[in-house]
C-alpha cells in the first residue's frame, strides 16, 4: 500500500471519557466550557495548592501566562505539554494539564447540561432587556425631534 493511500485511510483521534490530548486546539475546546472547577496544583507529586475557581478564559498565546488567583482561572494551553482526561474511582471526571513535573488537575463542579438551560434563560432575558433599551432609545430620539434646541 502506498503512503498516499495510507494517509487517506487514517482517521482523526477519537477520545471518549479518557485519554491523552496533545493538540492545543482540542485542549482548548475541552476546557473552554468547564465553568466552575476544583483545582489541585502539584509539583513533582507534591500538592502545592488547591481550591475552587471559575475558568474565565482559555487561550493559546506564547506570550501570556496561565493565572490562578482570587478564584479566577485564566488558562493558556501553551503553558502545558498535554492534557490527560480521565475519571476518578468515584466516577468524577478530571482534566490533568501536564508539563515537566507539574500537574494542574481540574475537576468540574458545574454541569454543561444544566448550564445550557440557564444560558438559554439568560439569553432570553438579555434579549428582552435589549429590546427595552432599543425601544426606549427610539422613544428618546422621537422626543428629541420635538425639542427646539
């Protein structure tokens, strides 16, 4: 079989519930909707810090840092070599971001299935508020037309 035919038949990786992800875009896609998490930071197997936080941004930039402070988490996928996806003994999903003896474990505390409902409600509420703002802006413009100044 020629290499041309072989390349056409190779499938993209498929990872379901566990595995190692090295592609930065795939890592970013996995992390971007985590929301609230418990994190454990370990260096050479020793826990350095742990807590809860909210992932505010997931990005890929060689110039910026990953930051965890004041319950806010800004993740740069270039801060890590790979992500290991797995489940703990009690079936809790975890995301281990790994690089040279350092591990940042993220354990989701929010559920995207439940948050989708909330997100839809928030979107509807936002749309209603925007409709009110826009309609009052039109009213103000009409009122200004009557003003002699």
